C-alpha cells in the first residue's frame, strides 16, 4: 500500500483522483490531502508518505491586460510553491513527486485554419506568463530528481469531465442551447478526467518517472464535441459550414475576440505516439466520456 499526499485540498483533479483511487485501487493506494493556500502546509509531516501529488496552482489565466502583481502571484504559486513542496518531499524521504504541468508550456493553439502537432522533439515555448510559470516549475522540480527521489511530470491537454471548469462547460452550454454550430475541422488533444486518474494510479503504482503526455485515444474537433454534447442532452443541433465565415472573421480580429476564436476553434494536438505507454489508461472513448460527463 502506497500512501499519497495530495497538495491542493479541494482541487478538481485532486478530488477526482481521491475518489477514483478509492473506488479502483483501494488495496494499492491510500490518499490524504493538505491545503496549500496558507503557510500551514509547511508544518505538515510529509515523512509518512510514499508519494506527493502536487496539483495546487493557478490556472485559466486571462493573460491580456494584467499588472506585474498578478504575474508575480502566478510565479509564486505555480513555480515557487511547486519547487518548495518538492524540496520538502525530498527532505522528508518521500520516494516520488508527481507534478501536474500542462500543454500550455508549448504555447497557444494554432490560429483557425492551421495545424499544430506537438512531438517529443517539440521544445516548450510558453506564450505568456501563465505558461512560463508552469515551465519554470517543471524545470525546478526535475532538478531535484535523484536515485532515491523520482520526479514525474505530466503535461496533459485540456482536461474535462463532470464538474470540470474551463472551456468544456462553456462549450457545453452552447451545445445545449444553439440550433446551429459552425462545422470546423480542427484537431484537439483532450483528456477525460477518469482516463487521467487511471494514468495517475498506474504511474504511482509503478513508480514511473520522467515527462509524460497523457491524452485520449482519439483526437476531437470543436464541432464534433458540440455534436456529442448536444446528443447526450437530447438536443437537436445542426452542424453547418454556412457559419464558418464568422469563425474566420473572428479569428482575424485583434485582441480578446481573436484570442477566444483561436482557443475555441484552433488546433493543438499531441502526436499519439507520445502518449502510448506500457499500461492501458485510455479506458473511455471520446463518445463514452462525453456521455458520462453529461449524464
């Protein structure tokens, strides 16, 4: 039985992992969590734990017009806190540190109409302070790796599932209300929360270290995802190319409008070969995952 300490009490990923591990691996993994919002975590004894799973962080940044104080906060939480937690874990004799990074370290999605396929040879190139804060954290925690301290870094694409935040619930609201939606053939890597949780259980049980790029077994497109969500909610929606001109126009607009269009309809995917490992974690297909999310 391995004991896992989750640094980030109440987080979506942390809470989902706790529930999943208890349901599927209760004889292999036990979990506890600690709140990282104040300095009290520094008094927490890490020594009884075999693994520290670090999920605490600031996400979904509006990187448009922000002041230096906001940027400083992102580095303090996403970078400095992660490295401090890893150092404490190592000094306490913890054997494995699992860090949740993000595909954001590779920059933004390609603009509408273009492709962006990431391979193992693609170098991280953050487009803003949010992405850079995650990139600097990953570099910092990996420097602590040793023969007795395994560091596991995950760079997942967009994570979704029941209760998730971010882009998925916004898209779901549109899918349940709109009568028609543009027919855009973009390519997106995504990761369903239960597929992620299975992946986490596997790397923890196996003590796998290194950089990992978990994703669903299938790519998705925004239009396909909207269609699946609408179907799961018994809502009739028509996918039509008649509105693609509006997407193209929005993508060419400066500022936030263009950025939102690229985020919704742009492409960003991992080469599938990056995400195949010696264990099976892609247990739910895209169609099944949307159904489970919406039910």
